[in-house]
C-alpha cells in the first residue's frame, strides 16, 4: 500500500530571533485559519443533519407504525401464520416471528456486596469475576524498587522510558505543536570518553 502521508515543505532555518518570532506568529495565524475552517465545516454538517432529519423523522415514524400493525396482525393470527412447533416463518417478502432474548441479570442498587458474600458462602466463586491488571502509575511512583526487580531479572518485559520534545504554542491559540527531539548521535570518541565537553551558547 502506497504511503499517503504528506510531508511538509522544508523551510530555511531562521537566522535571527526576529525571524523565529515571525515563524511562530505565522504558525498561529495558520492555526486560527484551520480552526475557522473546522467551525465552517461543523456548521455545514449541522445544517445537512437538519435537512436529513426533516426527511428521516417522518420515515422512521411510518416504519414504526407499519411494524406495530404487522405485529398486531401476527399476534392475533399466530396459530395460522406461524407453523406449529416453529417460532418464525419465512415469507416471500421477508422473515418474521418470535424469539426469546438471552437471560439478563439485573442487580439492585447497593445489593452487590451482599450478593458477593452469599455467593462466597455458597462456594459459587465461579460467579465472581476477579480482574488483576498492572497499575502503571504505581510502577512510576515506585520506579526505583521496580527497576531493582528488572535489573535482577525477576521482572522482564517492563521498561521505563522518556523523551525530550520540542513544543511551540502560538499566542492566542489553543494549539500546541509538539515534535520529538532525536537523541544526538554519540561519536566513537565520546563513547570512550575522549571527546571535548559540549559547549552551548546563550539563548537569544
């Protein structure tokens, strides 16, 4: 299957802070244009739904009325319409009949705790569902202890990860643009500890 993703046109990297400010302002203007178009589309869809409802509402009412009339006829003439020993019948125009729904179980409000106790006392534990799942938030809070288990091999298939993201949020918009930052490539010299320390200039 062909890749249908559209790549954004590459732009020259700004050389000054003023150019960078202008780009962020342009992104905000484009965000607002997209939001305005989304509102226009939503209004158009709502208008189409209203027009459609003008047609579909009376049609649904007509179908309901005809269905109830058919039901009343079959109920009054069930012994004639439905063959003996059968629950339904096939006509040249379709199939109709009667059928039983699956058995439903309803539980009164605030009664579940007492029901569970009674089922346990009667040793009907098959009627009790127990679900266990990993609490990822708790593992994050106990990261140090969990990592000791993964390091010792007692836990496999679990790892903690994080990444650095660059974000930009233009003024007067609710849109925040985010892009993952690729990890810098480590040269062989750095890997063996012979590289010079990285120097960073002051931000403009």
